[in-house]
C-alpha cells in the first residue's frame, strides 16, 4: 500500500464534505444483523478477509463500525501482546522469525481484523521474505478499513471528527498523513467524547485533530 495514495484520498475527503459517511450506530446494528441485507456482518467480514477490493463505501462503513457490535470488540484490545513481546525480544529478525511472526499476526487479525500492529508486522516480514502476494492481500485489507476511517470525516473540528474504534487508529491516521502527534486530551463536547490530538507543524496547516469516541461506549 502506498502512503501517498492515502494522503491524496485524505485531502480529497477533507475538501468534499458531502462525502463524509458518519456512522449511524443503531441503523448499522440493524443492517448487519439482517441475513438478507447486503451489510450482513458475516458476509462483509468474509469478503474483507478475502481482500475484496470491490467493497463499496457503505459496505466499508458497516464493516468497520459494525465491528463494535461483535463480541470480539474491545477498544483497549491487547491481542497483539505476545507478538510484540517476541518482536522486541529478538536482537535481529531472520527469515524463520518472520514466518513465526506472520503466523502470530494472522492469529491477532482473527481476533481483531483491524489491528494495525499486526498489519505492520506482516508488511515488514513479507518484504523480508519477498512474499509479494501475501503482502498484497493484507495491504488491500488495510486499505479497506483505512478508507472507512478517512470517509468518516476530516478531523478538523468536532462536527467533522474522525470516528475511531480504538486509540491505535488515531495514530494510524496520523502516520498515513506524515503528521507528528503532540499533546492528547479527552474532551466532552455536546455530550460526546472526543480525543483531541495536537500535531506538529505540517504542510496541511493543521494544529489539532478531533477523534469521536462514540464507538467506545459499545464495549461489552
């Protein structure tokens, strides 16, 4: 996945307010629970895991934000702990280590299909092993959920905040646009929770970004 392509998508969405897809959680919950709906969650998840790049914007919306209604959802998910322990314990990463780490990352994605750290491990190890086909598969998946995030808003103010399912996705968005995070604070605005992230001087002229945390209220 090329970072520059996602930066251009970000800029396009920032300018095209009419394209923002704000999650309507009750409507999403109803649609993903209906076996006859195009948004039925098991079907959407199957297509996502098959790296189906034809998913529409509405299908991406229901896939990403519909995850909050699944029993596996946890905004403070730590399913990548063992993978990170191994990664940080290795003085160097050989080919056999990479094969093990890819397997661990795939297990993480079975529990949390949007875990950024797992995608990064797979990307790194596939580059080392020259596994272009596997890398492409997971790059498509990461692009699908990145688009869902980007299409939710532009982060410039509370009314156009990005909607995120976990804090890790805030930093994922920042990394896509080469923004360096600064101070982070939690704010209640019109009864809704937001993470407000200051950012260092950048080409976009942004001083801070807003992230809506409504998804966090669906933790079981």
